[in-house]
């Protein structure tokens, strides 16, 4: 029965920030017991915050992985296009830049 109670405490009540034993069993003063319950509740809050941050980090890592994958695909597509052009470069700024209509 004690093992079952320990397992139940660990599975349910520990995560809620509750103590396994009361102040009488541990021979604590009321002030010490209140400090202990406050610390246990803070520990539960910290555990929840840590789990939430872990989830956010995992989501950001997945997003970053998608961006990197897309960049790699774009890079390989550009490499294929470059090899299809035979390595020749296109002149995007012709030498006759200032000789069009309206040039002074």
C-alpha cells in the first residue's frame, strides 16, 4: 500500500506542488511547514515553466530546420540553373546605361 501511495504521489500530487507527508510526521513547526509548502509550490511552477519553454524551443528548432531545408533546396536549384547556363554570367547592367531616352 505504501508503494502505491508513493507512486500516486509522484504521478499526481508531486506535480501539483503538494507534499507527501504532513508537518506532524516530519515534526515541523507551522512556520517551517509553510516555508516547505511554498518552496514545493514554487518548484511545481518552475517545472511547468521549464516544460513550456522546452516546448517553445522545440517549435523554434522545427521552424529553423524547415527554413534551413528550404535554403538548401533553393541553393541546389540555383546550382542546377547555373550549370544549365554553362557557367556564363548575365550582364544585368549593360554598358549603355546612360544612353537611353531621357539621358542628358
